[in-house]
C-alpha cells in the first residue's frame, strides 16, 4: 500500500465515515477531567487524539468495569436463564497509544488462555486498533524500559504518525488495510517530505527504569521492611488497580430484581481487605502490608513466572494518580536498595 496522508482537519470526518459501519471509540475531552477518556466521537465531545495518556486504560473497552453476564427469572417450568450478548458490531479504536496496546497483549496471555474468556475474545476479534505514534507527554512514562516502541507499537492494526498538518497513515495488518480502504475518499498519497518527517519523529526522553529481578532474584524480598513502610503511606484507595492497564481481577455478584435477577462481574482490587476474605471468615491476607506486597510481587514476579513478562507497560498512571505518588518503579528501586543494604549488613 502506498503511504497515504490524512489532513488534520479531516479527522472528525474520518471518525464519522467509519461510524457508518463500525462502533468508533477514541480519546475525547470530557468537562472536568484533566486527561482524555475513551468515548464515542460525535456525541458532543471533541476528539483528543494526541500524546496525552487517557485517564482510564484501553482495557475498559475489552473488560468493562461492570458487565452483566446473564439474567434469570422464575418460570412455570422452572428457572429461565438468558445470557447477555456481546454486541456483534465491529469496533474501531482511533488513537490508542503503544503502552495501552501492549497491555492488551499481556491480558491476552491470561484471558485467551484455555478456557478463554469468550466475552473478552469476541471484543478483541471484532476490534481494529489504529494506533498513534506517541511522541510522549509525561515524565512518569518509562515504556521504552520495557521494550515498547512508542512510535511503532506492536499489536496495532494501523498507525497514524503526526507530521506537519496531519498524519501519515500506515496499515500494519489485514484489518488495518480494510480500515484504510474505507477511508480512501479522505486520504491522499503522502509526499516525500511527509514520509521523511514521519521517519524523523522522535519520542520524548523517557525515564530509564529497571523492573527486572536483581542478581539472585526476588526471593529475598518477602520479609523486607519495604512492605510495611510502603503500607504506612498507602491508604488502600485502590486507584492503582483501577488505572492499571494490566490489572484484570473481578468479582462476580448476583442482584435480585423482583422474581428474578442478574449475575454480573465488576472490577475488584487486591488492595481491599475483603478481596481474599473466604466464606468461613478466614482471610490469608488480613494485614495491609501483606496486600501491598501481593500487589507489587504479582506484577514483578508471579505474572512473569507464569506468563513470561512483567505485568507493567510503563504508562506511569499509578505514580501520577496515587495520593502518595507511589509507582511500581519506585517500589522496585527501593527493593533493590533494601536488598543491597541487607546484604551489606
């Protein structure tokens, strides 16, 4: 496919054109928020496609915060159960950033492993991801330390590279080519200068962070004082788990509605005291510091042992939104320092 170009002023029109055949989502500006959120263009909210990280991660479109699974009701011949359908319409996401797209690849390892989460799988298959080459915004970002290329994200179907008065358009998969064929009326061949400008894009300088295990591994961190010290600052609000692109824990609950009701799942947080509360009353993590420890070791150790990658994409949401500005990069650095101090004692 010849490199194509989309003029900046045609972006809204492109969203409208795609919406004729698909459900379109993109970062939009909402009143009262200091960051974009994923919304539906054309519903009165301006597009906010750019290197500004959305407040909530892309996972909200694939693993909703609250999701009805089925309804049940009493019938003359016994209970009647009706499963809640996943909408079959195709979806297009415009302007997703590399860190969020990488998080879906990590969630795939969990939710697409057998037995696959069918609701998640259907949403993934029906969605085309049009990424934005990210030139960066936040000093809290460290995606490049996790081998993520913000300018050419893996896992995307197409790419918009900002240059001059618009975007260089590239298809990266068959789904991306199909998408750009629908946008053909709005695209023109890119000039040599525009192609050169896109190739010269540079990401902002991002923090150099290491989340890799120290020499000898993480085995010695279990009893470190770091956990209790961190817990004294943590107010267990759970914002880190809500905003984390790779957190995927949920609770399943039933709601009575007259003679029937519904079963739904809702995001849950390991920072809650009730997260591991068992029906007979026992709680294997009754202390706050043990829940703090579980959260970070799951990201750094347990996920990596099971799925082959650290459960972090370097977006920096946790540090930026935590009331005490505590991020996973800070915790990893403190653990290393405490291990060194403990070894030299």
